[in-house]
């Protein structure tokens, strides 16, 4: 009996690729280059299952390609806004993702961005490397303490709540949050800190937070959630952090807000036009830019691979995947 064919769209941790090769007729991406739209269509014709990543655009046209063979798309990541879910549903193709396993590392990175922006650590590191540092002095490169400051969290799911816990316990911050729906808390360990408060509106949160950290999904409703008007509602010393999805921020509006000192700083791990970063953003000293490193640890990327494989195997075996999206 022939083994199911699986196409893997990007290079994965070696131990995950070894498992895929052992179980399936695997087509790996040895060069780690993104698949073109045509190559993705070919994969749909060839593979029973596709193990994709958040950088792969899978459109309605891919789900309606003639002689499509694909029955499951197992996403290596939580966000699925790069996949046309309505088209997948209509075509009867299962789509899964990998929640839970990347919560802690992504929350850690958000906290790192909060520290880097408030204490000007990126500027300081560049200053030393440039050879410009002339020694310690009392008023040199002063940042702002986070102790007692207010962190406003937009989106209070697993990652948002994990950031809240860290901000309170490690930095002594006060936390408020806003979300359009009540959060689903699976267990006490994943709950937010006891004294975190819910803001009545997003506007109220923005006006009263020293740092705003975005943790909402990418949906039509959240596209450009942080636009020029909303950034103007933040205090002039406010800091904006994004480890969610790039298009939650209108980046051209962000450039204007930074240039006109509407807000003080920004820390970004995701980008509206990713992997392109607006040149103006690269020029600001008060902006910390990371290359989408939220889940980038050896342990978490391995765990994401294991979870994607588990979902893939279940779907191909005719069982219910644990993390089915559609």
C-alpha cells in the first residue's frame, strides 16, 4: 500500500523532517525558499496533505485547482489568516493549526520588546557598537522605569494573559485589557493576573496605558485596528508593541505618529508588508525591529512541528484532529 504524499512548504527542524520522511512520501523544501502560487497549486495536485507555515498564501484558487488531491492543510503556527478558510470549508479540506505550544516564548518576546523600548536597549547596543560611547554619565540615554506603569493588552487570549502575568510578576506593572469577547480560560494556570482590570472600550485603554501590547488575531475587523486616530489617543510617552499580526497596525500611520512624536516608541516583531519593512521604520532610533522571532526557540519550533504532525496524521487517518480550524 502506498504511503500518503505530504508536501512541506518550508524547512523544518531536522527531527521533524525525519519523522515526516519516515511516515510519508515526503516532499521537503531543502532550499527553504517560499513556494510560488504555481508551486502551491502543483502541491495541491500532488499531496494528500500539506504542512504549511504562516508565510504561505493559500487562496481560493488553490482549493479549486483541477484534480486537487489535498485533503488536509496542517499549519505550522497559530495564525491562519494566510489561508482562505471559507474556500477550504467549501472544498471539504481540513485546516489545522498549532495553539498552546508557542504561548510562553511569544509572551517572553513581547516582554523583551517592552523592556527594549522603555529602557532604550536597542539604541544603547548600537551606540556601543558604533564606537560612540564615551563612558558613563548621569543623564546619558535615560529610559523610563516600568514599575507601577500601566500595560494595556489588546486581545486577552492565551498569549495576552501570559504577557500580563509576566508584566505583573517580573516588572511590577499594573495591567488592564480589552477584547471584544470574553476570554476562554482553560485552567487557572492560564488565567490572567488577579488584579488585571477590563477596560470598557479600546479607546479608554489607549488613553490610560503607558504601554500598549497587541495580541489579537488578524481578521477583517482587526486590520488597521491601530490607525492614526487610535494612536493619537495614546499618551505622548506611550509605547506600542506588536507581536500579533502585522496588519493590525497601519504602518504608514505609525511612521507619522513616531515622526510627529504622537507616541514615544514602538517594538515590532511582525510587519504589515512582511518581510518588507518600511524604510522609515528602520531609520527611527526609538523603534525596535525583530525578524518575526516570537516562537523562535529550539524547543518551541520542535513542539510546533510535533503538534502539526499530530494533526496531519489524525486527518489523514480519518480521525478528528485536535486543533481543527475548519
